[in-house]
């Protein structure tokens, strides 16, 4: 099943989406996040969806504003595509190859859950940035609480998948990561989730013999394709990522796990690293980025002008006196 969260006539609803775009509101559901938390995994969501199909349809999906399918409590963004790491490292750091430490485990960082936007919302340029980029990813959504999971257990804890665009201000990112704390304002202002949450059972036919989901990924800017890849080129499965995320801690319903950006043009920075120049150029107001994932759907966001940053002083050099 496919679940959407939408706004229509100033009301927010959760609905099941049929193949033709017909929306069936889920009875009693105030949010998809709340619905996921109310049960114990996929079966609860499928029962709620079945009940929704008995509800008369509301306006077609083309007549509503699609919101993010859910408001996640946490967003862990992994980096599981070797080709992406190699290209972006060359672009951002000017160094070739992949760090040996990358091969040890599926590394991630926590990004901003408050920055999540819908499938067709505008994206303001982050304050102070001149080098805006997109990142084509797929996100898994946790449906059951778990701790110290094994990968074979983790499959039962993933409730579904959605398209994820991790918008990145490359100039801010490159500068602030020299402090060695990871991305900060470079990845803090927008993250697209959508158009729907597709339940995990819907994508099982795409699973290959190694456990990866073989889904075609396509990125275009202003209608021109700039990147194509397969999700199965990930170096870890979503189950392995979920297991690692749960190591020594708890993953809870609604948590989002991003795949990391795919290769072969999954973002502009990778292409800049490969080509040695900013071609295509950084995104600017008026540019529209469209990302499509087989079996899940398409998100399409237009860049708009952002605000100028409020001025802050640089660090004050203190005397280092002691009491």
C-alpha cells in the first residue's frame, strides 16, 4: 500500500493512495507518525489501510498539497554508495579515493527532522550559500522499536520506504566540516520526503538474491537527466543499516534511515569531482529538481531565493586566563 499525508481546504489528512491517484482517508488517523506508533509494525498499518479503502474517496492526489508522509522523530542519513563517496570526496576535499574507514561500517549522521518538506514544496537557498546541490536517496522508515538488532531481525522492523532528497549547501558544508564535526548548516534547511510511504511488502518483488532492492533511480534538473543508478548498488542493505543504527541504542517507530546518495550523478558534487569543473552548475532560483524511484514515486521541488544570513561575529580570541 501507499500512504500519503496531504492538505486540502486547510485540513490535514492521512490517506491510502490507489494506482490512479485516488485518495481514501484513513479513519481516525491524525498523522501517519502517530498511526505507525500506535501499533506493532506492518500489520497494523495494512489493517488501517484496508479500512481506508472502505471510505469514500476524496479529491484526487493532483488536487491536494502533498505533505511529507510522516514527521520523523529522528533522521539518520547514511552514506552507502562507494561511487558517491569517491566523487564527492574529490569535489569537496580535493582528494581521490575512498577512506579506508568507510568500509568498516555503514556510517551515518543525524540530520534535522524539522527541515522535512513535501514532494512539491519550494526549496529556499540556504542563507549565505551560493553552491546548492540535491542528493537522490531512498529512506527506510522504522515501524517497530528495537535495540541491538541482527540484520535478519531488522527486516521486521522496517515498515516502508520513501524518496529522500538531502539538499546540501556545498560551500557551507566544505568549510564547516574542516572543524571535523560533520555537516552543520550545509545540510540543515531542507530535506524532501515523499511523495508517499510505500509499505515494505510492496517492494519485496524488487529484492535480489543478495537482499538488496533493485530499484531504478533517476535525477533530472529542469527536465534534463543528470543521474541514473540502481538502489542495489548500495554496499549495505537497509536491514544492515537498521541493525547498525540500533547498536547500543534504540530505534523507534517513525525513525528515518536514509540510504545515502546514489552514484552516477545522484548529486551535482559527484559530477563536479569526476569532471573537474562545476558542470552542471550549482542550483539557482528557478531550477526544478525531479527525483524518481521505481516502485515508490517522484518528487519535484523548485529552488527559490532564500534570506540573507543574520550577521554573527567570528570567534573571539580569548586570553585563556585561569581562576
